[in-house]
């Protein structure tokens, strides 16, 4: 091969290598951009504290969930505010994250979301009697004590409102579950199934602020204290 031909061949190889390198870099950048976009989408649909779906995540999943005729369980923690007030927001965050972890363990295949504050939603399988049984287990799981700062252990409870997915509009079903939850809270029944006849006439006489049990653990005994929500 003549020198001129060798030089031409070398230049051609160099150009091809440059093109391949640029293509590989472009593919790498495209993959990175896609991953970043996917991560941004995931963060937009996820509650950063608990790792559960947030309100937007629940709304995104609802069109797929609604046709399965599930039951929406709206959960409000009773006695959560005194934990924040007495022990600080870090303690409150510990309670929320612990409860979220327990719900994931108890109901690993179900959609669970944190709407904000101390409100959670679980999309339970129907029919209603089956969902009610699961809600009883959810309430028992939430009521287990949570260590927040040695030697303090707190116990919060839950008021749960259940509503069947009677409408493709998630907002309507959430409103029904919220009405039932309020009746469960004011009547201190713990769990209530939405009933338009009852929930339109919820009593305002009952104390809607159930107590939280704050337990201070010592080496040889426990001190129990009731604090209203």
C-alpha cells in the first residue's frame, strides 16, 4: 500500500472512530436524560418523607384502579398533633415514616398514598366487608407504639372512612371517604362506612379530638399520660 493510500486509510479510520465516539456519547447523554426524566416523574408522584405515592401519584394511578371496584380507605391519625407539639417535627416525621413502613408491610400489593399532613389513603380490594376487615388490621397496625426519642414512645390511633369506588372521579370518592372518616372520628367508632344519610348529618357534639397515649419508658416502670389532640 502506497504511503498516500495509507494516509487516506488512516484518516478514514480516524473519522469513523470520531463518528462512533460521538454517537456513543450521544446515546449515553440520551440515556442519562431519560433516567433523569424518569426520576423527576417518580419524585413528582412520590411523598419524599414516606416513599409512598403522594396525591398526584394517587390521581395518576386511579384510572387503572377505579375499574376494579375497590374501596377507598381515608385514614386520619388521632393524636398526631401533640407528638409534634411536645417532641418536635422530627418525632412527628418518625411516626409518619414508621406508619408508612408498617402499611407497606401489611399491604404490600396495594396502592398506599400520603395525601399530606397525617392523612393516608389505601385502595383496598372490595367487597366492602372484606375491605372493612382489612381496615381493622390497618387500625391495629397504626396503634402499635412508636419510639420517637429515647426513652419516649408514643401511640397514635386512626379514624378510617371507607367509601366504595362508585365514581370514576377520584375527588368524589375521596369526599365520601372523608365524610365517613369524620363520622368515625366524632363518634369515636374508629372505622365508618360512607352512608349519605348519616354523613350528611354528622353530629358536632362529640369531641373530635381523641387522646394520644404518650409513654415514657424508664428502666423499671412506665409513666402513662393522656394528651388531647
